[in-house]
């Protein structure tokens, strides 16, 4: 599902215009981005947790040239779904539940 389809589905379920849904989504994403830049996590009940993790500096080897390179440390965004979502996916993602 792409962004346009998601906005359409959300608009139908909430019975508000697609423009309003798009505006809400843009503001939500902006706020989440600000929170992640501060290094904080976001925990959404019945969905999961988004957290910023620090990936340490490491050495990698180019398989073609065998040249070793140093990859600097960086921050990455991770997501850990709640157990109920993991279970649904494990069981084939039954949509009728």
C-alpha cells in the first residue's frame, strides 16, 4: 500500500477529507522526526515502539577488492512491534481478526 492508498483508507474510516488526513499525517511525521532527532523513543500502545539506536563504528571489507574500510558510528531508527502484531504476522496476517 502506498501513501495515497493509506490516506484514502484512513479518510474513509475517519469520515474526514483526504486533505485533512494528509495534513494530520504530515504534522505527525514532523513531530516524530523532531522526537527522534532528540534521541527519544516513541511507544504506541497496541502497535509498537520506535527507538533511535546508536550503531557503533566498525570495519568492513569490500569483497571485490579486499580493501578494509572504517564505517563511522551512526544513529539508526528501529521498530519493535507489540506481541499481538508479531503473532498475527507469524500466523499469516489474517485480516479478519
